[in-house]
């Protein structure tokens, strides 16, 4: 697992949970804390991806106004304010399926 201080430019979907962030984003800092805690509680790997490391295109353009963006298995599941209850539910459902 990565720490919030070590974002890595990994491909989308390379780890189960990814949080797309931008430097200086206060919502991203809050989202990182939520993802680190909840993913850790469920033993799920996660990574921070910098928006600037992603290929240009329509998703990147859309995500630039939605950061932080939470992806689970490569699918967008949340944005702006990452809800710990929702993330917990999504990870439980993922583990059951």
C-alpha cells in the first residue's frame, strides 16, 4: 500500500482502490485519509494517482473538476468528498462478490 505522500503513476485499475488527486487540493487530503483508513481496515491495496500523470482525454478532463475521484476496480465510484460509509459498503460488496 502507498502512503498519501507517495503518489505513483500506475495504470488505472492496477490496484483495487485508486484515488485521483491534484496537488494542493484540500478535498484530496481529506479523501486520502479516508481511503487510507477504510482500505486498511479491509486489507485492500490502494494507490494515489496524480491527475497530471493520466493520459489526456475526456475522463481526465471530467476528473479535473471532480477531484478527488475514487475508482474501485477501475470504475468511478465517488468524487469530491469521499464518504467513508459508502467506501466501506462498496468494499464489503466487492469482497462478497
